[in-house]
C-alpha cells in the first residue's frame, strides 16, 4: 500500500483525518441540543428491542427518521459503551465523505488533486466542527456526497462512465439520505446540469437517459427508501392507537414538506447562507475569489468536471434559501463539491502572494486570539468564573479552562516560527489540527460534566441515595440519559403543569422513597420551595428536588399552570 508516493500521501491524509476528527472519542457524553436526544433514542432501542419506532422517554419520537439512531444503537450493542457508540457514526461518515472527495479528485484529475480536495474539506471549520458532533448532518452529508460520487462517475467519461453500478449506487445513496433526513434527495439535483450539458453537446458528459438501464437508478432509490418506509408503514397502520397515526403525519409530512414550505422556526433572510459560507467555511472559502476567473475559463472550454459540482453547489444554495426557516448546517452538504471544484486550482492559487499572506495572517490571528483568551481567563476578573459556575454549573474554574486553551495558542506560535513565511499554508493547517486535537482530548472532557448534565445527575443520585426512585418533570433528554438509575417520566411534550400533577400523584404512592427532579420554571405556587431542595445548575437551567412534603396540601393548580408550558428551543 505504501509503494508509491501517492499511496503514502493518501495514508498520511487518512491518519491525519482520523486523529483530527477522532480525538476525544470516548472522553465525553452527549451534549445538547441534539446529541442526547438521538443517543437516548438509540439506548432505548437496545434496551426495549423496539428499533422501528424511536422513543423519547415514554413518547414516540417523530422529528427524524431512525437511520442515524439505528447506527448508534448498533455500535452501542457492539461496544456496550455509549460514549464511544454515539460518536462513531459521524466519525465514520465524515471519513467516508473525505474518501469520496479524494477518489473523485483522483479519478477526474490526479491523486494530488484528490489530496487537495480532501484537505480543503477536512480543515473547513464547519465540516470539522460538525464531524466531531453526534448529529445527523455528517451522515446526511456522506449519503449526499456518495450519491454525487456515483452520479459523477456515471455521467462523466473521465470518471469512467457510463458505469451503471455507480449510477445505481448514486440513486441508492440518495434514497438512504432521504430516510436519514428528508433533504437527502437533493443529490439528484446533479442531474439537472448534467442533462442540460448533455443536450447542449458538452464533451465527456452523458446521462444516457434513453437506455433501459436508466431505470436502475430510480428503482435503487425506491428500494433504499423502502428499507425503513415499508416496515414502518405496515407496523404503524396496523396499530389502532392514534399515537401512531400522529407519528405518521409528523414524520412523513410535517417534518418534510410542511417544514420546507412553511417553516416555523429559525427564520432568516434569503442571503443567510452566503454569510454562513463566508464565515463557517473558513479558511477554504478564502481562496474562492482567486478561483472565479479560472472557473470561467474552464467553463468556456466546456469542461463538465467543473460545471457539474459548481452548478450543483448553486442549486443547493438556491434550494435552501427559499424557505424562511434556515439553520447553518443545512448548507453543509454543498461544501464537498465546492472543495472538489477548487482542488485542481489550489496548487496555483497557493503560490500567489496574497493567499499566502492570508494563510499567515489567519495563523497569527488564531494564535493571538486563543492565547489572549486563555490569559484573560487566567488573570481576568473573578466575576467571569462566577458566571461560569452560576450559568453553566461549571465547577472546575476558569483557570482550568485557560490551562487547556493556552497550549493551543502556544502551538500556533510554534507553527508560525517553524514554518513562517516559507510554508504559511502548512502553518495554518498544523495550527488547526492542533486546535481540534486539544479541544477533543482536553477541553471537551473538562466541560463534560456541566455540558452533558452528568455532574447534575450524579449529584442528584448521591443526594437521594441508591435505593430511592427518581421522577423527571420538565426534563431534557440529557437528564434521562445521564440518570444513574431507571427514571420515571410523564411524557416530554406534555404541558409541564400536567407532568407535575402526575408526578405528585406518583410521589404520593411511595412518599418515603420517591423524588422528583423539576426544572425551576415548572415549579408552581403549590410547591413550597422552603421544603424543596435546590439540586444545581446544568445547561443554563436551575433544577430542584421535590418530595411529597414540599407539596402544599389541598393546593390546586390554576388552569394556566396546568396547561401552560414554557417554550424552549433545543439550543443549549
């Protein structure tokens, strides 16, 4: 495998990617907003044996299809360690995305172009950041990139096309992307510029729509989507419970077409994703201004290797810009194709003075900012440390956090001194690699107890003793996930007042051994706070332990208290 230079360079890339993206695996628990929700559903799948319908506590969870949670549950079954299992799917998906981009660059141009494409993607901030989080997006990006990989290898002659196996793979990957998160089908937008270029006689690009094998693609898409849809529909329609009917309506319509056509949250203007790309795709996006003219020259030469990824990138941008509701990670699937289109030009661009100066400036800025932040934490005003303790429940102190950040800044300065002006791009890449490794190995473990609710739930377990029973009211997924014992819950979407009423009834059945953990806004006038116990802070929320003795006898909740619920976004 290491006989040629290109092989050696590929395995160096693979090792660097594994270290950068995998640093910290097994050293932290799921963090809000999304990680505890998916990890909880996966854990409940394994414990209950019900893998077809994800649950959040006692309720069905219908916001997302279960494919990502299936993978987490699978790795949890294999490893028995949730800390490892919940992060393995995004890690493997991100490594797969990097391979797709590398192999496309290698096939369409040269192995060196494949390396440039992969490195540009690996060190783009949004890609690395999302790859180290256990959210659905890295898996969706992989399916979409794999779909693009298959389609490009089929329609481009320089990619080895026509290749009907790759054609079927591209459609199947789009189908799996769709049952991972509804937008997975956007990979098929690649066929629009491919079809137009084919009709206009561009060389080396053909869709081959007139052949019978064309229908292998749509059939592969349907077959992949049916892996989940068919058994889910059969099981749900066979249930007489209205809960399953509501599940079908939510997962098939509200969370897909309705969410796209009539978004109800995260409202942003149409140009929102332009700002996201300019900021979140640093430092890769910095070289785009120098790529515009070379792109135009190659498009005038009718080079479809540039047309297809660039046109698809623009189509994805337009697609996500129409709805009112937008989140920064929606545009992430477009990043790999941008890196692919940039890669053949990077060697020439990075020899120019200004891109090299920008790389040097970015490295210096990172080193100065991180070092300054660490020193400010170390020598700063005690009120900052107090805010960390009060708002986040972080008890290790600002100096502990500063001690983990300072080595990153020092590493940045060492990279500047070692590589300096001779290799400024290497200095920047090395600094970013050090940043992500230190964050994964030291910063995240330091913040874990306060960010994951582990610290709060361990403290609660010690206070109530090993034989007590715990119930949750106005809870978040991390509370149930991090509880040191099976905890009772009364629903997640149920109004908090109703949860509290049911919780008090539950307490009354065994008042000597049962406790409720209640989020502070859910405490009503019927709870005597002098007899309740403040449990602590976690994720900017205050929590209380309530016993039967804290409930004021004969008190009744008002209608507002009983039916009201504090609306919160799942952004912690």
